[in-house]
C-alpha cells in the first residue's frame, strides 16, 4: 500500500557546516518547503551580550521534495 501522506516527501539534506541558514534562504526564494529548527544562544564577549540563532541539528536541513 503506497503512502499518500504529505509527510512522505520530506527528506533530510546533509550540508557543509555553517551553511544551513544560507540554503534555507535559497529554499525560501524558490518556494521549496523547508524546516530549520534553531535555538537561541547568548554569550558575553568583550563586555557585550550577543544573541545568535544556531541550528538545532548542525549540518542538516529538512526539505519537502517531489520525486
């Protein structure tokens, strides 16, 4: 019995480190459904508090592709 769910088309892309956000931006430009879970990390450097969003799974991006 074939799976006809919309979840059947989701794939995991393995990417070069630190390119997840850029590839997600390209997916957004081409209207490709994607999912990039991120976490917020705060740190203090040179007396300044900085907050950055880092991928929850470094090197991976979830996209919905048609076969």
